C-alpha cells in the first residue's frame, strides 16, 4: 500500500521538487503537490502527511489544512497553532524559558476599521500612550516591527522619540512591537526540523544572506544557541521553523523564532544546508508514517470526538 504525502507551496521550486523526488524514491511512498478545489465538509483523509509552505498567505489553504487535520492528516506545521501564534507571545515565552530576549513592548494599533468608534469601542485602551515609560524600558536605538509579521516587512530602526512616533503614525492597523536594538557582532539563524534537529548557520541580516562559515561558534556558545532553539521549537510545537539569535559580547539574544515556513531556497541557504534540510525532512516524514505519530497537540474537539459513540480521535 502506498502512503501519500502532500505538499502545498507558493512560488518556490527548490524544496518542494527535491523533497517530492526523494520521497518518491522510497518504496511505499508517493509525494506530490496537492490539488484543491471545492472542499466537502465530510472529506476523508487523503494524504497521511501534509507539508505547508504557503497557507499564511492563502487563507483557503489554511482552512483546508485544519479540515485535513480533523480528518487525520499530520500537518507540518499545525494549522490551528500557526493561526493563533504571533511574535509577541513568542518573546514572552522565550523570556519565561530563560532565554535572553531584548526588552520588548507591544503597542496598540494606531488606526482601526471604520466600524470602530474610538469613544465607545476602545475604552480599554490607555490614551495617550505613556511614551516616556515605553522609551525608558526599551531605549534607543530600537526596532519597530509588527507583532505578527514576517519577511522583514514594515521593520524600522528608530533612533529618537520623534522618529519613533512618526513611524508609529504610519503603521495603520498593524499591531507593532518596539524592541531594544542589539548591536550584534555576530548573527546566527538556526533551521529547525522535527523539533529535534537544529542547524546553526551564520547569517548576515543587513544583506539578508547566509554565510558559508562552519564552526564559527565556540562550543559553549553553540550549545547555548542549540539548546535555546530546541527549547523554543519544542515549546511552540513546530516541526519546521527557523530561530534567530543576535550575539553581542558573547550573549545570544533570541530575536526571531516564529517562522514556520523558513527559507529553504538552495541558492539562499547554500548547498550543504539545503542537503541537510532535505535529509531531515525525509527522516521526519518517514518517521511520522512508520511510527504512526500524531501532531502531539490536544484540542477540545479531539477529546469530544473520541468520547462520542463510534468516535475516534483524529
């Protein structure tokens, strides 16, 4: 019997095509891009494992993946949690896990949809903001960035109160965070696969490129970075993620770690890292199937379904 593996992708070709080719070379597995049209509410499980690379930009795919998980598919990454997750929660979680995190403040959005009446709908918000207290906690320079963004969109360095307020006034309905700037002397991006496998890679955030430097971290610093990435990945429950650390004076600051569709372009992450990603993704998916793993999360609907006569947990 052949086990079907499905991939949902956007513009990228490197990862999905290489992954499908490798899976199809393994007896008993068939991997391909999923084709979707109208989705019935009683859909059966079609693919045992689904790998999601694009649903954060195409809501139809995200809604389908939730229904697929209900039908019994193992989805990488969990579409329920991915829908709920955002970066400010991640910063708060990292701090509770004992990682070093730059001082961060979440700001109320500047603007609202027309149906919001500021005098009636926003009575829970402090106005005006206590900018002095916020600036005193974070300091300058600082980074203003979305609480749930990605891809370096709407990210600004601010160096003064006037610049901060001017930038904030341009952010519209985005919920923003203001974060302490780390004047790093090194930077590492860890690719995380299967909540267990961590690949630290030297990264140049100014030019947004990976660097071919192996062994660039001291043993003690590498241990801190890998342990921190493991703690975050396991706590967030992602099977595919990237975790970034900015290193200043030997201290790794956890900067960004909710990237459930991490960069896997061969030309970007460089050949050895691409091959590592392919190996670990194939190991992850074949392990899920052979060990009959579930996604490892628990939702109220699962317990309710299992308790119903004839019901089964997805």
